[in-house]
C-alpha cells in the first residue's frame, strides 16, 4: 500500500499533462554573444578587466603614486622585476624560508608530541608550552628581531597546531592501548 497521493486527487495541485512534442519543432542556436558569456573563463577575465579599469581610473583620479599607484605602473614594474630576476629570487627566498620553517616546525612537533606520548615529563612540557603559546598565536609575529639568527623562521612555523593535535589525539587513546 502506498501512502503517496496521486496529483489528480489533490484539488490544490494543478497538473498540466503535455503530449509528446511534434516532430517539426525548431531548435535555434544561441546567439554568439550568449555563447561567449556562457564561458566561465571569459566571464572571469571580463570581471578582472572591469576591476583593472576601476583601479586605473581611481588611481588617475587620486593622482598619488605613493598612496595608490596606477595599474599600468604596477604591471610595468612587475614585468621589469620578473625579467631582471629580482622577483623570482625573492619569491624563491620566501618559499625557501617557508619550507625551512615548516620542516623544522613539523620535526619539532613530532619530537615533542612523541615525548608527550611516551613520558610524563614530555606530556607536562607540552601541556605547559601549549598553555603558554596557544592563546598568543599573534606572539610569533613579535619574534621578528630573532629573524637574523634564524629563530624567526622557526617562530613563524605552525608547529604548535601539529603539537596540540598530536597531543589531543594521544590523550584520547586509553592507557591500556598505548
């Protein structure tokens, strides 16, 4: 027995039944401009172009290159610094610093989490360090004076999250299974 009501049994529900379409209907192709605007890449490029025009117009209106440079000047400087190698070198330096920081952070996170799982002192150390630094996530940006010694790279890594996640995962495991 089915509990669904037929649409014909409901007076508030209007159903128009259409027959099969005739064989002589015509399908018109979309106009060229509608087919162009149906392309996601083109629409996004048009949005970028519109934003660039607004940027350039506002920069010309402000007429202060220090506060708001023109888009044309920015693109010319981008091209020049890419061609002469300054931008790729600085990009590599930033990526290299990030890789070093993440590698050291993950390594320290694994070491401290392992120590916290294995020993009671390690657990106390990690709990203390976590309570000291977790509420102060912005503190790592205050460590920029250490960047000359290399400690700024370690300070900017995200090893605290890895340590906290590792500790929280290990604490939930019963002591009999550790």
